[in-house]
C-alpha cells in the first residue's frame, strides 16, 4: 500500500507554464494538461507536440522546411525568417 501511495505522490508533474490550469504540486492529482516534448506548451496548443524545438513563438530557422513557430508559414514565406 505504501508503494502505491509513493508512486502516486511522485508522478505529480509541475504545472505547465502555458496550460492555463493550476496544479497543486505533490497533491497526488495530475491536473495539468500534457506537454509531451517538454517545451512549455501543452500538446493541444503546440503544432508539434513531439518536437521541443517547434512551438508558438519559436525562432523560424532558415531552410529547414519546418514551421518552427507554429504560424503556418515556413522559412522564406515567414516574415519572422532569420
């Protein structure tokens, strides 16, 4: 029984900065939405939830063919192109 309680206690994540949901740390309840890649953006707001280098507001990388900042514009088509 103690192992089960410790497992629940240790699995409680920190709240995600852009989730809009508060999480009480170490309360045993996981209330924050998932951020699979750990980039600070919850999966539902992240255009690439499995890539931590792609998220809203990221710098657009030149010539990689990826929409790095989630604005639906890629590389040279993006005014934020570097």
